[in-house]
C-alpha cells in the first residue's frame, strides 16, 4: 500500500483497537482489516484507489458484510437424518 494516507488508516485502526485490546491483538487485527480493505479497494478501483475508498469498507469488513465472514464457520445441521 504505497498510496499516501493508507498508513494513517492503519494507525487509526490500531489506536482504536488498542483501546479495548492488547497491543499484539490490536496490531494483528488492524493489519488484517486494512489489508482486506486495501485488497477490496484495489479490486474495485485499481491503481486509482484513495485511502477514503478503504475507509468506507472497514465497517463492512468488521461486520462481515458481503457474504464472506471471517472466523469460525457455522455448523449446519443435516435434516436428512443420515448419520444417526
């Protein structure tokens, strides 16, 4: 992420997460969140992305919008009765 301002977004995300988490957790989570926002922004805007494009995506990344959730997969129950 060589676009000016992306480091400011990373620093802000880390500072916000640091308020409620350990420094290690805040650093890891903010790096993931900003990396994901950068990837999504680049796929939409290409080389013309702005830091504000990334910033707009962070709430969606945090709540897992768009059908892709991160973390544990939900278990699905089989209604066919197989395996009983």
